């Protein structure tokens, strides 16, 4: 389940957008990430070819189970690490930026140790 950081970011963005909108399209992803539509289109083609998303005839993007598993893992890492850093006194903007980098490189073992140390987290409304 090892994929590139950029693919993880796209999958996480699709997950977040899918909780904010009834349908997600490439333009929504481009607007959210500040990328060009052609760049997003290439990324969506790669994600589709690798089995992480489906795109229907209307251009609506949905995560496959494999894509959802990765997106949820990255999102959980992001929210827990950013919350943890904020609790440690890091300003929220810096905490979010640092969490975005850390979430891709931290080992499962280290993340689980942090998760255990931090304790139960309230469910995020963004993932509902």
C-alpha cells in the first residue's frame, strides 16, 4: 500500500471534499489544492489506472476501497498530529503544515505510539 506523497494528498483531498459536497469533480480538487486542472486530470488518470478512484461518465470521482483506506489513514494521521502539535503549543497554521509533511513519512509503529500516548480523539466533523 505504498504510494507517492502526492497521490496520498490527492486521496485525502477527495475524502475531505466528499464530506463537504455531494459529488467531487477534478475542478473541485484543483480549486482546493490550488493546482491547474490539467495537472489534476493527469493525477486522476494515474489514480484511476492504479485502482484508487473511479470516475463516472459525468466526471464524478469516487474513492475505491483501496483509495478510501489510504485516504482515511492519511487523514487520521493529519488530524491527530496537528491536534497533538497544537496541544504542545504550536500555532495551528504551523501545526497543520507540519502535520501535512509528517503524515507521509512517519512509520506505522511511531504513529501508533503517538496515538496511544495522545489518547482517544473526538471524531472530526470533516470526516462525517
